[in-house]
C-alpha cells in the first residue's frame, strides 16, 4: 500500500475535521449527566457535527445504527445506543 502525501488543501481539510471533532467531544463531555441514557447522548452526537457541515463517521458504516460507540460505567464491551443504559455517579 502506498503512502499518500497530502497537499495543502488536504491538510486544511484534516485540520478542520480535527477542530470539529474536538468541539463535538467538548459538547458531549459537558452533556453527560448521571441518569442520562446512551441513546440521548447519541442524539447529541448525531446532531452537533451537522451544525458544522460534518457527518458522524460511525453512523451507517457497515450497517452500524448509531453515531457513538460507548461503554457505560463498568461495562467492558462498548456498543451502540440503548435506552436501558444510564450513566451513574461512582
């Protein structure tokens, strides 16, 4: 496999994608509250990138149904949103 060297335009696109991702992660981090369900957090994760003209990369990839892939509390295996999973204070 060959290494693709990005030009100035490709670098700017990657930098902008990084800025959008960092902003969305900040929004998600500040949104997490005890008792919040993972499906509620997923709704935020789907909505926020769109405000910046981006799309969530997990959503639809090989049929994946969500925008996030998360673990709750002590869960070892992470997965997509479910209405029964809640964040709790430990």
